């Protein structure tokens, strides 16, 4: 095993251990000299394979850093992606309760969840094809969490750390909306009744399906296809907000209703 691959394995193991111990680790970029995005995704993929070997299944993908608000918050100019598994501790629906002790330093993002009815195999996927592949659209909140101490992350750190994924909650009932109107959709985020952010579909890379298109083409270059039946989170309407035990979070989609989760 090359020194670089050995470092990938070492850092993947450290991140997996952080899930179990709830002890954050130093920034990964400080361990690998001149760490690049290929290193980061290699570390992420080692973790994905390890969780699959434990018996977990991939339910979909999350796309992060797709809104200008999020890119400004973390000082990056590119989206990233991670994977989501079927671990029941990290999946919820309407009015779900999450145990705050299952996370290290959780934050929340109001999103949409796309349930795919068709496979999407890039490269070459168009925005129209991405929209067509969406079966149903659901209200959603992503819990993002960092295994890196104090959220001291650059793009390579968050990519290696599974795009800072923590958990997903999405509404059981789909939203009754023309998919071509997603760009005009509004979302207002409240924490314990206080408005902390708001945005529109246009804030998510210009169109909420644009991140889906980007992901299909990015994965396609790696020989990976997005599969029908998977759930994709295209990114946040707003910047992420820190939460802790006793917090209730509501995403208000205007005429399309609200969606709430709780932290115990």
C-alpha cells in the first residue's frame, strides 16, 4: 500500500471512530500534505465501503454547498456530495424526534428531497433530464454534522467527512407542485419559533434540480449511476444553523405547508 493510500485508510478509520466515540478529530488537511479533492473522495469511499460491509444500505445521496449562502459560510465555490444510509437513528419523517447525543456538533438545513423514478446515468445529463427523473418532491430538513473539531473545515475536509452528512428527515406525503415551478418555491426556516433564514429555489444553483444534474454527471464520470428509488437532497435554501437538545426546527414552504423536527 502506498503512503498516500495508507493515509487515506488512516483518516477514514479516524472518521469512522469519531462516529462511535463522538470525539471530533483535527482537520484532515493538516495530516495529508497538499491534500486534494481526489484524496478527499477516496477517504469518503473507504467509509462508504466499510458501512456497506457492516450491513447498511445506501438510500441515496446528499449534495452540499449548492447555495450562495452556504458557499459564503464555508468559503468555497463548488458543491460536493456524500452518501446516506438506512441507519434508523438518522432517518425521520414528519415531527420526528432525534437524539442530540447521536451527533457531535449538529446544524440544520431546510431542503427538498427528490425521490427518483428513473435512473440517471451521466455524463451528459441535461437539466431537463434531471427534472424528468424526479418522481416526487418532499419537504425535508437535513441535519449536517462534522466529525472535524469546531467545524474547522475546508472543502477537502467536508468531502472526506461524507460532505458533513448527519441525518435526513423528509415528509411522507409529497408536495403537490409542478416540477417546473421548483425555482420559485420559497422556504423560511425557524428555530424554536424564531425566523433564522429564508430563501427560494433559485438560490439553489439557480434551480433545485441543477445540483441533481451536476451529481449525475459527476458520478457518471466515476462509472456510478443514480438509481430509481433513491432519495437525493439537492442542497439548502439557507445557511446552516446550529441546534442542540430541546430545539424544534420548522421549515415553512409557504402555500406548500410546514415541516418540523425536534432534538431531544
